[in-house]
């Protein structure tokens, strides 16, 4: 019996090291042998639960940061929609000379001489960051319909639950409002 337990402990360590099975799958597999005691997987399960708790805590911190950022953006947007903007810059954000008319002011609160700005219609200081944000948004929206990429990532990943959680976190599985999936979900919720 001791040799068998030692062999199982080695197998559990190998599974843990190479992340071959989830803790639930491993416990289900080992539960088929009624002679094994819980002590065989106790350390493995404790380590797995601690790792999950660390991941959950990291995710909570990220969620909090994103919520705060969204709240600030919502507040800024509401202020832009309901309040007058006061532009107090008296120097051009590009050449730093005193502003003269015609001057162009952006909601990001940068101001330019018309001649310094040229033909561009976006703030040169903020443009690269805005392009990065819009590009990321387009990537996320594009990945909403990229089921093949999702399945490939799911099959290639050692952490399949993490892949699904990542897609949920990025709202990839959300159906467009008014689409066929959203009406199916609404009907299903009424019948519960």
C-alpha cells in the first residue's frame, strides 16, 4: 500500500508540475480508488487553492482599477456633455508661444495655433494614445466573431478556464443588444 501511495504522490506531483489536469479532474480521477486517503492530494489541493486565491485577488485589483477608470471617464463624459469647457491655456501646446487667433482647442485641454496644427484634426499630443485605445477596442470587437481563434486558444492552453475567463472579462461572449442571442436569453430568464 505504501509503495502505491508513493507512486500516486509522484504522479500527483508530475500532474501539478506539468499542469496536466485541473484539481477537480485529478480529485475525480483519484476518487475512483476508494483505498486512497485525502492526505495524498491535500498538499496539491492547498497549493492549487492558494494559487487560485492569488489569481482571484489580482483579478479583483484589476477590476477595481478598471471600474475606477471607467467611473472617471463617465464623469468626464458627463461633464463634457453638460458643462461649458473653460480653456485657460495661453500658450500653444506645440511651439509654446502665446496663443493667437485662430486657435484650436481640444477636449483634452491642449490648445494650438492653427498654423502649428496644420491639416490634422486631432491633438498631436494625445493622438497616439487615442489610436492605441481605438485599435484595442477594434481588436476586441473583431475577436467577438473570431470563434476559430477562441477554440484554438482553448485547445492550446494549459489553463482552459483562464482562457474562458479572459474572454468573459473582455465581454467577448456578450451578444449585441437586440440580436438573436439576447432575445433568447431574455426569454429564458422569464421562464425561470
